[in-house]
C-alpha cells in the first residue's frame, strides 16, 4: 500500500510539474502555435538531442531563421547562419580528431567565437572547458594540464600565455585583427560542411571553473539537464520572454554570462556582445540595441552608477525590463539606487558554480528587504545546517545546502562539495527571515572568532558600504595576540570624501555590537577583484601577511 501511495504521489507530482512547465513556457512565448511541419521538425530535434545547446540553436534556426542571434563588434548573425556556421565548425573539429568526450578549451572574450565554439563542441559531444580571460600563464598551464583539453580556442591577445601549454594541444584562434600562424575559427568554418550532425552518444558536458577566490580554480562539471524544468523554474522567477534582446555584459566564461547564453537559445533572444566592459559603453549599447535585458555582475552596476551625473543623465534605458545580477554579493543600497534611476527591474540570483542557482530576489523582494538573496525557485530545496549536520531552527544562521537538477557532478580533478541529505554545500552561511527570504551572512570559512565572539564579515561590510563616504569595503580577520583574531577593514572611499578610520569605527559601533567593529581600517584606491567582480580576499590576506614585521 505504501508503495502504491508513493507511486501515486510521484505521478501527481510529475503531472503537476508538467502543467507548470507548459504554463510558464507558454507565457514566455517558448511554447506557441506554429506550422505543423516546423512543429514536427522541432519535436524530432528535441527527441534526438534532448535539452542541449545543439537543440536550442537548431530549433531557433527552424522556427526563427531570419531573426538575429548575435550582434557583436563584427556585425550580426541570424539564427540560421549561426546554426550553419556551428555545423561547419563541428565538422572541422571532427576532422581534426576531436570527438565525443574530448575537451575543447575556450579562452575568449564576449563575441561570436565563444558561442560558435560552444555549439560546435556540443554537436559532436565534446566537453567545453571555459578558461578565465584573466588567467596568468602559470594558471593556464596548470588548468590545461589538469583538464587535458585536446584543443584550445583562444583570442589572439592571449597567445603568449600559451607558451607553456603542451604542444600536443591544438591551437585555434577565435578573434584576431590580422594574419596569424595558427588555424582560425573563421577558416575552419569556411572549410567545413554546413550539413546537420547526428546526435553524439552522450550528452555534452560543460566545465566552468570556480572563481578561485580562495585558491586554485577547480573545474565544476555538469551536463545538460534532462528536461525543461530548470529553465521553466527560472523563467517563473525572472520574466524572460521570447525574442528579447539581451545585453550580456557578464563574461560568458562565467556561470552568469553562460546562463544568459543558454537562456537565449529556447527564447530565441538576440545576444548583444562586447569584448570588453566599459561603463558608459554598456549603457550606450543597451540603449542603442533597445535591450530588454542587461546581464551583469554587481561591480559592473556599481561602476555604471559611479559615472558622473551628466553622463548618466544621457541614458534612460526605456526598454529595459530585466537587470539580472549574480556572481558576487549585491549590496542592498546598490539595487535600490539602480531601481530608483532605471526602474524596478533588478533580479538578483544567488548561487555558485557548484550548485548553479539557489534563490532569486525579485524587485519586490529587494524593495521590501534590501540585501536579501530572495526565495528558491520551484524544484530547488534549501536547508541550513549547523557544524554537526543538524538543521538549525528558523531565523538562526546555518550553513547553506542546496538541491536542484542542475547540481554539479563533482570536480574534474576529483572530490566535491560536502553533501547532507542529498543537498550540496554552497560554501556560504545564511539565515531566513520571517517571510522565507534568504540572507547571506558570509562564507562558511570566513567566520572570524574575536575574543570568543563569532563575526561574519558580510554584516560589517554592508553597514560600512551604507556610509555616504564609502564606495566599497572588504573585511577580513587577522591574527591578534589578545583576541585571537581582530577585524580589519579595507575601504575605498569616494574621491572627494573626508572620512577617517575613527569616523567609520564610530559608525559601526553606533549600529552593531562593539566586538563587530574593525580594530583597524586601511584605505585603498581599489579592492582586488577577479574577472567577474568578486573581491579577492586571499590577496588582502597576503598583503596583510607581507606587511607584518618579521
């Protein structure tokens, strides 16, 4: 009887999920009436390829062949042309001996070459490995040695970094401004056959590197999902619609930029790409393209809002419906400042390379509870545990564990995140408020024990960032003979601000418990960050160690 009840409950849940998927995808315009012949082609493609990027570009080429897929600094490509070009590149990859399960490293800025290389790899079942464009030569050598790609697709500007990479790895130049001695993507596309491919034996895999903020970047591997629930769940929280124009400012090699590339496929949205982020240039491109979506990381929004008022006044972004942010902590006042200027369109996703997505904060959430990470989408489960693995009571701080169908498959070099009850650790600690909104209190390895009191830097950072004289701040724990650890804050102040360490210390003491006040404040011109805007606290700790007397 129990088994039959369980089976019946499972059937009801499956039916409910299917109804939810169809409803959300219909509202988004992804599921819509079409000619019977096109519907048959799209259905056949999905059955053969599953939820793969190869399916996305193929179906967009069938349903919307002449709509724009990409607009970059080299012009525009339609969906049909992008499909044919990636077919040709996949055939050329295969002719070079690249096949199912082989790795293709991609070290490209935001342009068509990144997209074409990804689609071509998916069409032959190869694994795409996304390399950070800020890697130094030794990091690139270390990662390629560990991951073992068969080929590297890279922009010409990174060529010198490859000198230490094994000569057996094929070099292919994606973007160049003149003649080069290596094969180029355009050359391989021109020489390749544009005909369609047969589905590979296994689903394509994608390896996105962790940010490396606390050590060497690891490769987090995942496959394409089995169905459309992941996309439907996120569209239910972030109102992506068919045929949007997406200004993707976040790096495509990062999970957040890559997510928007993936989202552009089922929605047949136009990707507007620029190789380098420029605050005013991003505003100008978004306004000129009439972008519906601006995909960015919080530091990009911060730099845009730091432009002079006379520059900001030139742009109103009247078509902008979604400013989608992720990749690092979003200070509450930053979201409010953006929405006060450009409308209530900020959607902030909290997740990690390992767990993919965990929660989404909508404009309503951010207005009601600035700084919140929001609530989990359908199909995502979040639990907070203490150090012993017990779930913490409501309202208390605990380690964040997440489960959804996009959880990663382990690090490519071996190992993985801690798992409790089938949920993966996000590496952060947080708490829920009375309305079920999640708040991130800090990294679980950043807790500072000062004089026997536990302090998480995020609370202190947010308070200092609210000060009118402060642009941004990072707080770390440093060794202290008396207290074990003490708090040290690194502060970037506005150029014309007159503020002292004593002023900021008094500000913290007036709002938080005295043991949470930094005992030391150092002013910097800027905080060290990686390519996606995350503050590199390991660099701040190294700076602190190097300045200690011997």
